[in-house]
C-alpha cells in the first residue's frame, strides 16, 4: 500500500501522531487539566456552562489551526520537491 493510500484509509493519522511521545506537550496538557479542574471547583452551573462553551471554541480554533498548518506544510513540501529536480 502506498503512503497516499495509507493516508486515505486512515492508517496514517498526522493529527494524532505528531505529538505522540512529546513529553513536554504531555506535561503541559496535565498542568492545563489540573488548573482547569481547580478553576471550575465550586462553579455554579451557569459558569460551568460558560467554561464548557469557552473550551469548545478553543478546541475548534486549535483544530482549525492544525488543519491550516498541515495544509501549509504539505504545500511547502510539494514546492520543495518540484524545485529539487
């Protein structure tokens, strides 16, 4: 199977693999999770809902940024291959 076919069939998941094993990222994720829990302790339901909405927007923005970075990187790699003749 080619790399392109692996990508098509989901055998390659760039969005899941590029931070796999990155200890600094995992550490920051744990810190963020702990701080979010502390922040939301004792929140009234309305404030918890606001925080959840904030998280949803933040996640959507991060996802959009990852897609754009992937597209940019792919286009850049193709341009470099073309110039490498």
